C-alpha cells in the first residue's frame, strides 16, 4: 500500500473516533437533560408545583375583632375603632432604602422614625411585617395605596384598634391593651400563638382586659391571596374568616361610675358602691384616674413619667390594692363579737374620761374630755374609743379576729384582677411568725379601734357593710356574663349572727348619721325613705407621742399632706330596706365625718335616685350651698341620658 493510502486510512479512523466521542458526549448531555426534564415534569412535578404556588400564593393571618365590654345597662365601655396604618415586609422588598425614601416623601417621616424602622427591620424576621406608621390619615393611606407599584412589600392596612369611650371613668377596672412585649412572648404557650407575632398586635395588660385576654381575643382567620412577582396582591383566592372574641358585660353602672370619679376629683381616694342584695359592684372608683386611651395609642415618656411620679399614685387601683388602717369603721364588728359571746349587755355602760390606763400605758379616746357614761349604741354613735377598749379586754384578740373574719376582713375575693391586697386581720400566730414576738394587750387595744396591725381594703370594708346590712355573707361580683355564659351571683349564706345583735349594730350606725350627737349628723340624708346608716373612721398614719400631746397637737391642715390622717366612712341605705352599701377612703383627708361622709352621702343619693338628687334630699340649713354644688356637678358629669362622651380619635 502506498504511503498516501496509508495516511488517508489513518485520518479516516481518527475522524471516526472523534465523531464517536463527540456524539457520545452529546448523547450523554441530551440524556442528562432528558432525565432532568423527566424529574421536573414527572417525578418531582408536584413538589415544584407547590413551590411555584408558594411564590404565587401568599397566606396571611386575619386578625379577629376583640370582644367588646358593656356596662350593666348595655352601654359600651370598651369598643373597637377603625384605624389605618402602613406596614412593611422586608422579604418582599428588593431595596429597603429606596422604599423608605419613597415613604419618607409620602408620609413625611423624619430621620428618627426612619432609623427606628430600620432597627426594627434588623431584629424582626424577614417575613414578619413591621409597622412604619400607625394611625395614618385617610389622605396618607390613599397616597401610599396609589403608589403601590413603586412600593414593593408595603401594605396599607385598615385595622381595628381598642378605644375606651369613657376614658378615665373605668381605667382601673377595665385596664387597657398594649403591644406584645418580650415578656409576653417568653411564655411557652404564648410563643405558639401566631397572632402575637403580628405587627403591633395588642393584648390586655391590666384589669379585665388582661384577666379575660383569652376570651376577648377571639380566633384568627386565614386569607389566601395571589401576588405578582413584585409582591403586590392581585386577587383573593380564599378566606377563612376569623372568630371574633365574645362580648363581656360587667356589673358597673357607667353613669354612677362617672359621677363617683367626678365627685372624687382633687382627692387621692377610693370609693365603692355595692348592691347588698347580690354583691354586684355598681361603682368602683380609684382617684385620681388616667386615660387608658393614651396607653393604646402609645403614651409619651412625659405623660407616663407624670403618672408614675405623682404622690397620688393614679396608676394604682386603691379600691383593691390599697390597704389602710380601718379606724373606727370596724367598731360594729367588735360590738357584734361582744354581744354574740355574751360578755357585754348592750345597755351596760362604760365610763369614758378621755383615756384608760393599761399596764402602765395610757390609751386615749379621740374626745379629750371623754364621753361620760355611755352604752353600746351611744358608743357607736359617738365613736367612743374607751368603750371599745373595754370591749377588747373582754373578747380578746381571738374574738376580734373571728368576727372580723366573718364580716370579710383580711380576705381576698374572687375578682378578675392581679395584685389584690389581702389587708391584715392579725392574730397571735401572725405576730409570732412575722415579728417573732408575743402578742400584747396593747396590740388588742389598738386592734379594737382599727389601728396597730389591722389593715383593710376598701372592697373588704364595702363587703363588711353589705353583710351588716343584710346579715348574709355577701360576696362582691364584677362580671355578669362572658358571651352567652352568664355569671350567676353566689347565693349568700347567713352570717350566723343573731338578729338581735345585728339590730343593735345597725341602730348604732343609724344614729351616727341621724342623731344630733352622731359623728356624721351634718352629712345626713333628709329624706327618711332614703336615710342612710353609717360609721365614720379616722385612721392615724403616724403615732402621736406623749410629748406632742403635752405641747398641743397640730391641726390636720398644719401637717404635711402625707402625715395627715386617712378619712373613712362606710354606710348602707335605705335604712329600712337596705339596697346599697358604700365605702369611701380619702388618703390623708383628715376626719372621716367632715371629708369622707359627705362624699359617701352624695354617692348613695345618686345611686338611689339614678342621677343627681333633688336639693330636698339635704338638710334645710345646707340647701343654699348644696344648690351651688349640684349646679357645678351637673356641668361636670355626663348628661342625664347617660350619652357616651366623645373621645378624640387622633
């Protein structure tokens, strides 16, 4: 074979081998493509379909409407109002800085707000929306909606926000809602709640709002929407509607509650009006109050600081959290203990010379020169301390404790609030455990006039008064119903105190207000069909030393406010057919007869008349002044029809 032929054959073989290699490579590539196509189109088709759907379909949580709260007459005292806000989802935003720059122009955001939004975006998961601006106007809302194509990830939203139409009237009882905090999320059960992860979602922080949070919150719904590549909603595909929280009804009367708050203005005080027949709290006021709407909308540091630093403690609910020496308001308890134990006859008299000496120590009566010889009704009427010092020596601390306990002192009631004070109904064992000391006769003497270790809350004193009025173990109640489930008042059991003993205690209370020598005679109700029976109390904040007595006591007005006595008054009315019990405690108010009793009288009259009483309800000698007072009150309280006051929506 010639050389040229051999070269041609060799070249042909090389070309064929190369073609085979290239063809094989191409075939393998086509095979891989085909296999991959089969994977995508056949084997894994469902998986990739779901992934595509996730990009196209957005699942959003729908907030439920929070349950409303009504007063006993069906007036809304906690409602929901429409509000607009602008939110931003980081994972749907291609350029956060550009979007925020556009929002700055549209909403007039300042540098501080922009920085806060950026900081919030950094610490929030990318798929969780954050609020850029809350409570925007309709004009701002519309501007953002019209510019949606250049604002990817931005959502103009209409939401429901909590509003309290009566403002400060129900602040301590209803409480308020606020944003979910890290403390709220630290609870393992709450961690699983997706609602709590929504931007600016609010939950109950205090009062009824907190205690019934789970009920009022409702159940969330779910919305499936179709979105385009820019994240803009194209259409709604499906909606599982949320379940709104059930409405709740409380026992308070909005009209009485409003009057009580206005009547206590300028005081650091607490007042309660209770229906003695079933324990319903009709009015429950702690003064001064505050506007809970400030907390819902975001209270300023200045406003919150003012509330926290006030010596009047407006944030505290004094009706439940305030524990005070009850003073002479518990003398009826000691009288009942003496009568029931048989150690004292109601007609037996005790000589009061202004003091007694026990174990070398003098215990004084409030009346320097004494009351002379006085029996039980007279001692209650004129609040003779020496008489009850004698009672205390006969019944001892065990007898004092037992009757106080029967009347509801030192007890915590089943009410939907946190931080309820127990007060203190002291015993020998309590002092030994607390101080490591034996009980002394002086401790018993102090306990007999509601001083020393004895402490009571206004709600306990109101319950005590209701039990004295009815002879039954009435229990206070605030909740009437949650949704369709009614909260029945408990059936009050008999106190186990004889009707004869109760009649003596009630007669003493009646004469306190209606006998010319009674300590609250100047605050009596002139209408005999609405007459009240009560008991004054003045509790010392600081002990009076022997030196101070010798040099002369300063008047209450001469003392610094925080060293003045507390003023107390408890009462029920009408005397012949008790329906309402009232308790008033004025912190550092001075005398119970001059400060607390007139307030309690006005509240009892308002409750009995269903509004401001006629001037004929007051003694003739007081009517000129009362007429002026009623005119002032009529301008400051709600109108007679009880219409809801306007609340600023800004």
